[in-house]
C-alpha cells in the first residue's frame, strides 16, 4: 500500500539605473516537457511525520523531503529559513541524487517575484546535467516534475542563474515516490574549491543578450555562461560567489564621476546576500583553495577624475579588502584581476596594492580585454565568447599556481 509522508525540516562592470534600484547593501533550452504548477504549502501533522520511521525496504512511499547540507552538495551561499533552503547568490546551487518511481521539486519564490517582470529571479533545474527547467520565477511556489512512472536514480541540480540583488529561489522539498529509506543523497564534492568575488562580469550580466544596445534583464543574465562558472567547470572545481552588478571597491558605478558609496562589494562580502529577505551574516563555513577577485571596473569613473588622490584612495581600500579576504581565507591563493572591459590605470593600482600588501600567495594579472569581433552582451558587457576566453586564461593561471 502506498503511504504519504511529509517530512518537515527543523530548523561589474557598468550598471544601469534599473539594476541600481534593487541594491540594498550601505529562454528555456529544455528538450523535454516540464510540468510547472503554482502550489500552496501543506504542513504534515505529527502522525504523518511519525510514519516516516515505519518504512520497510521495498515498500513504496510518497515522501516530501526538505533539502539540507546533509542530503545535498551546496554550491555558493545559501540560507535556511522556515525549512526552506534559499539559493541567494549567483550560481548558488544544490546538487543531489534522487531515487524513486516518480519525482518532483517544489521551488519557492522570494519577495523578488514581486519585482517588475524584467527583474525577477531566474532558476534552472538539471537532470543528469541536462537542462529541463529554465524559468523566471513569478509565483511563490512552483512544482517542477522531474519524472513520472520511471523507477530510476538520477542526479539533480537546482541553481539560481540571476544575481543576488534581485532575490533568490528556494527549494521547499523534493517529492518522491520511493522504496528507499533515503531517496535523496548528496552529490560528491570536488577536491578544489574556488571563490569568485566580482561585479556584473562575474554575474554573467547580459551574456545572453542579442546586442549591446539591449537593457539589462534577468532573463539574459546567466551565471553558467560567466567566466567564473566556466573556469570552475574546466577545472572540475566547486565554487563560491559574491558578486553584484555595478559594485566596486571604493565606488560603485557612477555616471557623473561622483563617488557612489552605496554599491561597495566589501560592504556585502560578509553577508549571505544584500537582498532584504535574507541579509544575514555569512559565517564562511567552507574552505576555499583559490579566491579570484575581479573588481575595479566600476571604480574607474570615480578614480579617473583624479588618479593621484583617488588612485591612492582606491589602492588603500583594495588593501583593506585584501586584509578581510585573507582573514576569511587564511590558506587560499588569491588572484586579483581586472580588464575585460578595460581599466589599465585601475590595474596598475591593483598591482600596487598587491605589492604593498606583501603576501606571497597573492598575485595579479590583467584580463584579456573584450573584442567587438567576439560580440557584446547587454550594455556593452562581455559576450559568451568573451566569457569563455576569460575562463580559458584564468583556468591556466590557476593550473600554474595550484597543483590540480
């Protein structure tokens, strides 16, 4: 007889004005039909919870299982609230295997679903590395069917494709009919972990836009096509992220050359996210082998107004941020870069800051600038080709420093 059990967990480059309005810190490629249904959450009573312990091997049961660090590999920053695992940074993901006859996911939308249609969070679901769901989340709860009436075990990955400032997506539960007492198991961790700290270039801003004249939309922002994700994939590494479009070290993007102190990455680095729903402190529980800092592009308009005075201000602020990163990542190799969208003068200041900081495990290099021949994304941001070029260069840099 089939029973129902519900187990409840205890618990950048240039930034346009539309993007700035959401800051808060100081096309589907599916080849299979996907069933998505807006749903309401139903809590189990104590009797249903108690039945979870009575399952015997070979008996198929309907189970509703929350995702946690115990049954999933978590990539980048996540927050657990009210039994929901929230993916809150670019590329934040949960990876696990599911075993059962029928399986689905319940995806939760943060208050970001109330943003205007062009700035709502974007989420992807993969089965055995095949994309089966890629949608802008506009409902509080969405059910994604994984498979029906096909007894199997498959790897599942749920990922936030858009960036932190527009809100995250949550995994409320994995719903599975299975004869296994543990139908959800974590994916295997990699031996190398890289943290990427950056701006819109790291977020994958506008990477899927058809032309540089298109405005920013979360529907064309895709972390899996950013140099950061591509580098980690090439090296077989796990990753962490902290990146915000328009953010800088001493000034965020500014059109008039005046300091923008409301968009500073160092102010967000020790938070899970700048988004109001879960702006909690980040405790840095994970170990990282390599940290990549790609900041300075947005500082340029401010610093370039007075390279001598503001340049020294930038270098001092960069050193202060290096100190923070080194405190959080005491054993990591730190690689500093800038240049995809230009910035020779900023790079010289980064070199100066690295030299003055005097840490032999910190190095810098100038990123390969983008070329019109490789196309451009929204608002002149890197195209898919440029992002791949940047990933190839960075992966080789990491190989030359770290034994892989």
